[in-house]
């Protein structure tokens, strides 16, 4: 058997051009499947990240908690993460209709509220402070470290050095709430002069469709339902997040089927060219199973090279999509490539199945070759009359030989003709489906279809609030501006 399977390498090296075509087909199929999986997974991850940046990633919030309630929250079996926000005081800005809260919060608490440290660090000792862009705007400073700022807290002026810049939570800024962070030691000094408010943010350990019920159970168990609110937007998003990305799977299967057809044609032609050789092997004592393994081994050898090459190409392709078309394609300002082992595994599996399934029928046909039939069917030489006709380029009926041969081959190889038609149809279907899909995610195009305008301003992310009323009024005050209209588009689940 080893002697026969070694023929696989011989056939592949002897027909190098056809081997390269097959290798290219396998690599491209795996690359497209992998890129589709990674891109769709990245879209889901970016959507979730944008949602968390907008409303926070906590599941429940308990306002004005007591020390005993905080202890109960810390030991509850369903609580996964718990962040505590301590507010020492508030400074009102009547002209801006905004409030500035003086708080102590660790990095986890900020993260649960959709905030992070963009520059520097959190305060560690008295005289240090961290600000976000909204609080910096209210204080009349630029959001940079190293600056000095004075705050009037409880009738006493205090001077601080800005040691950190914290990102702005969209939901908090939309409610005209700004926050500055102080150190625990500084908080202890200030809290003696003002009333302290403690809020708790928590996440629960539960599947996506059970988060709401788990958060409600925590509040019920601790008898704090009247003090607990829930992150409804995030919970609704997670509840409707399918565990299987079906659009990616469907498009991946379509690519796999299209690649099967292409690879099948190549393998089938390779088998037909070697019918005479397979007949000689049968005459020499090879069994049908051994012949089939020769063909299968060729496909497996090609896939061992083509699949890794396709995975690497698919990763690069997904990075290119994220770099050059990610934000425009999805409407997400923070779109980034998210590579998961599942995406690579599915790409490799679908690519391997494409090779195996497409080689199945040609391998079975090769195994059924009869030595006598192979010699009789493929050992006949053309007659002198047929050779002279081919040289003249014209048949006895006056029809051009290439056209006549094409028609004859299509009728004789009806199965191959049908497969070729299906392959081209699948390719056209994939192109149309992807074009339609991409067009539906062009939010600017959709907005222009609703609001006709000469100029448009597009926000960076679909979760941004966009221009406020004051900005719209300023634009409207420009000379020759007749109408200003705003449209907000919230994309739904893919397909």
C-alpha cells in the first residue's frame, strides 16, 4: 500500500501547475471563510464594546448603600464583580446646567461605568486629582496632566495637581454629570465636612439570557429592590446576542460550497487524465480502495499546505478590512479586529471539509476503473480523417472545430458542465449577497436616503449622541443655510 500512496506525491509534482491551482483554490477558500468569521466576530465584539462605553458594563446599580448592604453584596454567590463609588461632594455649574461630583473610585469601578484611564494614573495621595474631558471643560482647563486646579469644596478652597486623565462616560455626560477622582486619604479629609454617598455597581455570573433574572434575584435576596436599578440597554443587547453567529456561518458555508465546486472540477479533470494509469495499477493488482486512497492523499497533501496559508491570509485580510473599511462598514468608531480560536478553527474545518467532499466523487470514480475499460476507452488513437479535419479547423458539416468540440464535450461531460454552471452561480450569489450586506451598513447612504442635504456631518460611532441643539442652532445661523436636519441610525443585529 505504501508503494501506491507514494504515487500521490509523484502525481502532484508531475502536474505542478494543476497542483498550484488546487492549492490556490484551497488557500483562497480558507482565507475567505476565516476573514468572514473574524470580521463578523469583530463586529459583535465592537458593538458590545461601544455599548459598554456608552452605558457602562455593570448589570445593576445600588444607590446610597449602607455598610451592611455592601458587605452582603460582597459575599453574595451571584455577584461576579463589585465596584464602590464614594461621592464626597458636589459643585454646581448653573450656567452650564451641569454638576461636578468629587468622588473616590478604583479602576474597577470606573471600568464598570464605561470609563478607563487614558493618561497618567489615579490619585494616590492628597493634592492629586484625575479629571475627564467633561470635568476639565467645566473647570476651564485642558485635559492634560501636570496642570493645577482649585476646587471649592464645602466652603474651603483646595488646590490639586492633575495626575490622570479618565475617559468620559457618554451616559454620564449626557445627563450633565462630570466627575473628578481624588485619593482615599484626601477623601477621608473631605468626607468629614460633607455628606458621603456610596453607590455600588455590580455584575452577575450568569448566561446572557439569565443576567436580568440574576440581577433581580440579588436585589430581592438583599431586600434592596427599591434602591437598585438595572443596565437595561446592555442587558437587552446581551439577551439578544446569539451564541452562534449565524450570518457568518451561512456566508462561510456558501464560500465552502463554492470552493467545493471549484476543487471538484480540478480533481475530476486530474482523475480523467489518469484513467489509463489507474487501469494499469488495477491490472498490476491494486484494489479499488488503494486507488481511492491515492486520490484522497493528493487532496490531503494539498490541504496541509493550503489551509495554514489560507488562515494566515484570512487574518491579514480581516486586518485590512478593519483598517481601511471597518468604521465605514459598520458605523463603529472603535472597530477593531478580534481574532478568536473559534474563528480559526471553523475556517480550518470548513476548508478541510471542502477538500474532502470535493475529492469524494472523483476518488470513487477512480476506484471503479476497470483495466480492460481503461485500455479500450483511452487507448484509441484518432483516425487520419479526423486528424486532417482538426488540422483544417473545420468539420465536414462546415462548423468550426473548436465550437463543435466544445458542444460535444459539454454534452458528453454533462455532470462537469452542470458543476461549472453551479460554481459560477454560487460566485455571483456570493458577490450580490456581500454587496447588498455592505450597502445596508453604509449608514451615511441610508441617512442621505432619508434626509436630502448638500453637506453632512457624521459622528465617529453609532452610540455617540451627535450634534446638540446649540450646535444645530449655530449651524443654522450661518449665512445661506436654509435647513438643518439631524437623523440618528441605530443598526440592529446583522441580517
